[in-house]
C-alpha cells in the first residue's frame, strides 16, 4: 500500500528491537514528525547497508518528487532527515538523497543534554504501543508473523486511528492523503484495496 504523503516536518529515522523466538530483529521506521505519518517501514534481521538502503528507497519512491522540488525551490530549505549515529543510516542517505536533502546525523533521544534543538523520538507513542503488545505476547513466533503484525500496525496507525496530537485526524489525513474513508475507516480501506487489486488483475 503505497501513497504519497505530503511532507510537512522532519523525517525521523527510528528503530525498535523486535523479539522473535530466542533472537530479535530491527523494526526500521521513518516518520514525519508533524503529520506522524510513517513514510517507510522495514523489518530486518540485520541493519546491513543494502537493507538500510532498501528501507530508504521506499521513501524515495513515494516522496522524492517533493524532496527534489523543495531543493530546487530553495537550496537552503531542504527537507531534513534526522537519525542517530548508526553509520549505515548516513551511508544510505548519502547514496539516495545526497545534496537534495539534509541529514542531521547522530541526534540522540536525550537531545537537550547534548544541545540539540529536537530529539529523535517523535515515533515514541507508536513504539510504546508495540512495546505493550510485545509484553502481552512476550515474543513473535516467526519473522513472517512479526512482519505481518507490524505491516498491519502501520496501516492502522496511518489510516485508521486518529492521533491525539492531530486534533482528531489520522496521520494520513494530516499528510493530505484523502481516501474518503468515512466513519468505518478500516472496512472502507479494505474495500478500496480490494477494488484496486481487482482492477489491476483485469
């Protein structure tokens, strides 16, 4: 399910450990700190450079046009990415967005202690919801099961549940993705996707 959200804030790159049996994986997410829309998501067993690049490519597919337009309009007002100090976040950014966007690299959660204007945890509420679910389940039984759960969680986050900081809007609505889902958002979203799939098979 790929839509083109309107970027209104900084794009924060964040991650969370996801326990799977006796091991764990990394849930990589990119979120617009103003709309709260999750632009990209990948569950990976290791944060290798190729896998982080694939994660960034999802942002490029849906948002590169407006990133480039912002750059061409005002090179001093580029769209800003924010990440912690993990080197592959910087490597992937430089490969896909060098020059046209800005990376604020090495921004920790406790940013004020280090003199930064903003921290790197705008996705904190979303991560807390996942943490609550993991506490109930303890861990996931398989990588595929974890991936399916997280994919659905993002759809619910972006399109179904209103966000408390968005005055009753969903992140998708705040990002100007108007699917006209009405009150029964989940049911109508399922119908919309089924209709799109049907037309693509014709």
